[in-house]
């Protein structure tokens, strides 16, 4: 059962060049999209800093303890996709273990994970984020699954308590990002089993702070602690931090490159044109995302030249509504712009 979002305040601006005093996470701005890659850097634990409005967090001194690349795939094309019919995207860091998610206009949901030894498919998914989500919004979500590990049937039940407890400016080794929303989550589950009449319960709890910025389809920084209490033996605990090394400034900031992009007509119908001015030759790809974060149109990546570059899209097949165009330079998201279609 899902609880409803409590909207205590809303300050949502869709303009690509307007700096927002209070950011709101949207499905188009946060949901991961097949074909993306996230380069995550693991680091030593640091204090998450203060909650509240207009905060400043400086994580520029985070060290590099590990680096991993996470790829986003279409769920149905993966090894265990058939076991997750409700998922539409999957993530993997090694090509053998996968996590499965459903992206929609209302939520980013976890449907479980799978590898060669275990398939844990949630009967009741976990809402990782609900949309739109802004400062002081909160929700409590329950999830559950039944799976088999080493021949033992495991009954998992848990909940996630999520609150947007702060917003402000964040600095990591990847750069400085304004209008970032911090999301505080407490995640807990119980794994219950009964082997030969011997019941047991393993308990896991994670407390996590994650910083999000629209246009980056994953958290751009995180600080977390966890405790695992096994049915037998001593509890195990740990802590850590990390950041997204290929994070972009997202859709909220005015930049020189954003100013060099012209979209016309916008609002438009039939066709729409993009004019992209470059200071040097780069490969250019433009993807049009719907409100679910799915790619509905894209051009073939082409070599852009220093100066003006023009691209035209046929919109005839798309319903009217609000879309977002991602402009990629050499494979990296450089800017996101709002597009309104009046079909």
C-alpha cells in the first residue's frame, strides 16, 4: 500500500534558464533512461551537514576510494527481464547482476534484483522517489517480496520513510551545483525464513542522504550508514559517501551553452527546429523525453562544427504536452530544455 504525498509547499518552475529558489524533482528530470551511464565515485564517510532551506554543502575534499560505472538498460532485454514484467529499466555495474525499476510520471519504483543465484522480485514495489517532489514533502512506502536463496524461501517485508529535508548549493569534486534538493531516507527490511523448524529473522537498516538535481537521472552525491543484524552472530555496520563524477548542471542553471541553443517554434506542432552553436567541433545528439522520462525522438549522433548547427524533428506522431530535450555533446548531457507540443 502506498501513502499519499503530503504537499506542504510547491515552487515549481519549468523554465530551462530560470534559477529556482526552491527546486522540485520531476519524473522527466530524475527517471533514468535506457542507454545512460553513471560514473559513481565511492569515498570516506563525511557529515551530511544541516537540513533546511538555502543550505551550502561543501564535499570538494571527498577522496576516491573506488569508481564504478552503472549502465541503464531496457529491462526486457536483460538476462532476467522476464522475471520482472512490470519493470521498464534495469541497471547493472558488471553485466551479471541487475536491479530492476519502473519509471512513471508518479514514481521511480524498485521491483527487485537478480543474479545467477537469486531472483528477488518484489510483489509490492518500493517507491525510491515520488513525483513531483519538493522541500518538506514526505511519504512512507511499504514493500515486500518472496524469493529463494540457497534453497531457502525468504519472506521480505520492509518500508522506506522519505523526506525532502533541505535544498541549496552542493560542491563535489565534479563541480558546484545550485538548486539541489536533499532527500533523507530511512530504509528497513526484515528477511524471515524457517529451515527445518528453525525460524530466523535478519534485519537491515540504512539511513541515507541523497542530493538530486533535475537533468541528472541519479543522485549526484550521497552519504549513508547501515546496520545489518543477522539472526545469529553479531551486527555489522558501515558508513560511506560518494558522488557522481559525470554530473551536469541540469535544467535549472543558466549557462553559456544553454544560451547558445535556440528552439523554434516553441510551442510548436508539426516540426520543431534546434539551432546549436558550438565553440569547437563536437558530436551532437538531441533526445526528446516525455513526462515519464522515456525517449520518444532522437537524431543520429552527428559531428557538429564550430559555429551554427541545425536539427529538425517531425512531431506528427507525438501527442500534445510538455517534453524535455536533452542536448548531448560527445555523449555527455550538456543541457536540457523544455519543449511544448501543441498537436
